[in-house]
C-alpha cells in the first residue's frame, strides 16, 4: 500500500517521541503532521524538515538541500530542508531539529489562527464567514477545533441546501487546500461520511 512508504515508516519510528505522527498524501509526496500541524514533508523518498531557527543554524554549518518542486514548469523553493545521510545517522540531532521544526510550525499556526479571519481561509467567503458566525464558529481557532464534519453538521441544521462541496471547502479551509486539491483519500473519506450521514445511495453522485 502507498501509505507504507519506507521513509514514512522510518520517520514515524525515529521521531515517535514528538507525538502521534500522521501522514497524508500531498503534492505527490507525504506531509507529516502532529495534531494536524505539518512539520515535515517526504518527497521522492527523502525527508525534508520545515525551516526553524535551530535548523537554519545547522544549515549554516552544513548546507542542506532545499525542497524544490515545479509549478507550471518553473522551479519553486519551499522552506523545507533535506535530511541527508549524515543527519539520519545522528538520531539525537535529527530528533532535536525535528522538534524545532514542529515548534516553529505550531507557533505559526497559533499566530495565523489569531490574526486571520474566517473569510481569509481557502474556499471561504464573507457570506460563509457570516453563516459560520450564526452557528457559533466565530474564529479560525474555533473552526479548527470543531473540525470540518461537526461544523458542516451545524451549518446543515440551519440550511438543508448545504452539500458535499461545502464539506470539502471546510476541510480545505482547515488544512490549507483549495477544495478541488484535497488529497484523494481525504475526499473519499469525507464522501463516505457524507453519504452515511444523510443515508444516501452511494452509487449516486451528490453535491
């Protein structure tokens, strides 16, 4: 199975003390998260850590390869750096730097949830922000804590026309994706929950 990528499994094993590490497919690779906070990325069987103060200091001493991907044929450098063979062979250092990456990602998320309005998230409009306020979801922090499914149920209780696309939009807003770019596994899981929740025919496509 694809989710048994050996680098994913090795990373989870060596970094287990950070917390429960989960992986999800993203942009052809895997994002590694702890409590839904992404701190690392696996691309082409290589682990990349999110930039942090400690990682930048380490990078200054031993230049690490940045993560680069192609966007519309143009190379784009991301704020992630490759774990090379020497770093893999130093588990204490790897764990220390990974913890620093996780803290940096957590701090950024905390700042983002305080300063951003709901309408500033992917897929959400001012109208949706107003609808969310009416069901008690008044901040990005509350939306993330409530989750896409429970938020959708609250909206559905007020408006029976709320459908699957809104569920995708809420999940994307929380995870930072356009709803059309959600990982296939996430879309399938949400679709199955939607069909089960509304007791719909799974053979019929619903919007």
